[in-house]
C-alpha cells in the first residue's frame, strides 16, 4: 500500500480534459517536489513532469501539473488515444532516503 | 541519445541469486547517480536502490535491504544489481533509470526492464 494515494482509474473521451490526483502528507509531498511518469506496459516509463510543474523537452504542453500543500495533480487536456497508459506520481521521502511512488492511475480513453 | 539496456533477468528458485546489469550509453555515465526501480505483476512502481556517481553513496528500500547490492563500473558504463536470498515477492520487471539530483531529484531516462521470476 502506497503512502501516495492516486485513484486507480480515470477515463475520458478524445478531446476532453482529465485530471489525476496524488495525495500525500507533510512528510513527503508537503516538503519535496513531485514528479509524474507515464508508463505503457512493456515499455520504458517516461518522465512527464518534474519539480512539480516542469515539462521535459518533447512532452506536449497538453500535459500540465501542479502541487498545493500535501497534494499534487496532473492534467491532460485535448485527450488523445495515445495517452492511454498508467500514470504515477513520485516524490523523495527524507525518512526513507529514497523515493515513494503513488499506486498508479490507469487512464482509459473511451 | 540516452540509452539504458537492462539484462540478466531469469527464472530463479526462492533463496537463489541473480545479477542484473544495465548498459548505459549516450551520456557521460560518471556524471550521474543511477537507480533501480521494479514493478511486480499487477502492481505499481517501487523504488529499489540508488548509487551515487562515485559509488560513495548507496541506499536501499527496506524490502530489499541486506539482500540486494547495487554497484557500478564507470569504466564499463554499467550499473549492476546483485539479488541474493530471493523471495517470491521479488518477482518483478526491474528497470534501471538515470537520476537527476537536487531538490528531491527525478528519474529522467529509463530502460525497458528485465524480468526476474522467483518460483519453485
């Protein structure tokens, strides 16, 4: 059971905007930055967002994210079929001296 | 471009050992911390271990501490994970990833993984 809580599933139709939440606590998200990863089974996970809201080069601006207090969220606008994947939030946890991942959210494009 | 290629995954019995490798290319390997992440069947991602660029610093998730050992050979641009005393729950795809440090850090490049199956 992950300390970072994500909804197990989310869905939307092409063109819609969907958001995925990630809830933590004052000992993880509350004091460290949040990253988001996209993972299609059988492939290498991909960095989508780093330092709460920064997009690596090559990631479309349809992907955005924010953090407030002990929670973070990922938004995908203009949903496309290729966005169907698993999405994970992650943050550094000082007490672990390591990373914690959320349980993951499977996004379905209807 | 950055490329990370894992190898060494196999079917192994409980209590057995295995050594995973990750071949890195397309960047200056000695400049970066590296990590191992795993994903058990039907489960999410789980951080396993990290190692600093000069091997001075390492750390492990509690679930593998004392059983797994991370190492690297900077001359060969390679990262390793020695898995000992394997348990059924260690069955997973193991990914290596490049770590960008600072302000919590993030994993900016990943390999496609290698499958470790622990079964009798």
